[in-house]
C-alpha cells in the first residue's frame, strides 16, 4: 500500500528534476541554443538583404524600361493611325491611368478620340427587372436596317450601341466616317444608320442610365478601345460584368475596323474581363492587351489596332499566361508621313 511518505518523495523528485533542468538550460545548454539561433537569424537577415537588393535593382530596371518606352513612344507610333477616329468605351471601375495613357498613345499615332462612353453597373445587371427594361429599350431604338443578333439583352444592346458609335468606314479612305459619307456610325454587317438615329440611340441609353456619353462619340469612329475594370469580379469568366465586356468586344470588334480590349496588369489575370474575352469567340473579333497600365502596353494597344485594321487577325498581347505574345510581331513600322499610312480593306478574320 502506497503511503504518504511515497507521495512526498515523488513530489520532491519532480521538483528536483525541474530545478536541475532549469539550471542546465540556463547555463550549459543556453549557450549552444543561442548560438544556433544567432546563426539562423544571421542567415535569414542576409537572405532578406539580398532579396531587397534584387528587388530594388529590378524596380530600377523597370523604371528605366518605362522611361525608355515613354521617350520612344512618339517615334514608334508616328502616323500609325493618322486620320483615324477612335471611340473609348469604359467599364465601371476602369482606371484613369489606362484611359489617359491610351489617349496619349492614340494622339502620338495621329488618331483623334471622337468621344468616350462610360458604361454604368446597370448595363451588366442581370436581374429579371433590369433585363426586361434593357430588352424593351433596345427593341425601341434598334434601327430598321439592323438585324438583331441572337443573344442576351446585353449583347443585343452592345450591337445597337456599336451601330451608333463605330463603322468599318470606306475601303478607300484613311479617315473616319462610314461608307455613305454622312459621318455617322454603323455596323457594316447591316446598312449604315443616320446621324440622327445614332444620337437617338445614345440619348435613349443615357436616359435609361446605362451609359454616360462625353465628346462627339457618334461622329464616325472606325476604331474602338474598351477599357476593363481595375478589379477582378468574384464570379470568374462567367461573371455578368465580364460577360458584358465579352458582348461589347464581339459587337464592336465585328462592327469596326479594329477594336482592342485593354486592362491593367493586376486585374487582367484569371477570372478577369480580359481572360473572359480571350476564352470566348470574341477573341476572333477584338485584340486584348493585359498590361495597358504601362507605356509598353499602351504602345501595343495602338499597334494592335493598326495591324487589325490592315487585315491581320486580332491578337492576345501582354504578360499574362494566356497572352500569345508581348506585342504584334513583326511590330508595325512608323510612317514617315501621313500619306504613307494605309487603311483596312477587310476584316481579315
């Protein structure tokens, strides 16, 4: 039978062992442990310093590349789009860095931005009530000469908007405007619409709070740039916001001489609007540039317009894994004079 003395001896032994462990840990063993920790800390500190130095060097390199691209941009783009009129379509959340940068590149290429159309979040709203309103509005303003596409209300609206904002122009002219010379937009798959019809379409969608128009957006643009948001929606490629961009890319791409969908690098990866366009049939109608928040990407956006309007197939350009290349290859050659610039004679799909 275990008596009280046994318990007392056991308790004393436990506390004695604990005391011995503390003494050993704070004397003989502490030096070795601290030495090992010091070596590990020193190694990690050296690796962190090396990584910081490498990061700083890469940032300087990128900054230098951007400065070089900015200096070379006017030379690289000289007269590439001389006499062309371009409409810019912005989606909700489109970054101003992309919009302003693309405008600068277009100007350096000799093009004129005829106007800008900002889509509201309502355009991509897929609630039953909104789809019904959008469908009724589109049916009311669709020109008689336009054969409606089979698709969602957003795609049908995109077709009508494209008919009011862009055309494929005449095959023998380097300037903007459509083939009947009235200066209005029009989808070349159908008869061109009048300037009055174009204004009615834009005014109606504006009144419905689907778009906001600035500038002379309906004054005969033959090229279009669609700027995507600065964030990636939660629904992936099938997100309604992405599918609205897909519809715009397809309809503006097929109704213009050339269309580019441009977005910032940080928001052009998997699940983005750029990714959705590239994974859809719209990639056959419009080029995509996934780093348009950089000078290089803005240069490529203009080069993509030039190549597409001169018969080349649309391309997927940029730095993301689903891009085909960094830019058109071979790159378009800047023209020494406006008269050297050529116009598109076919879609080249």
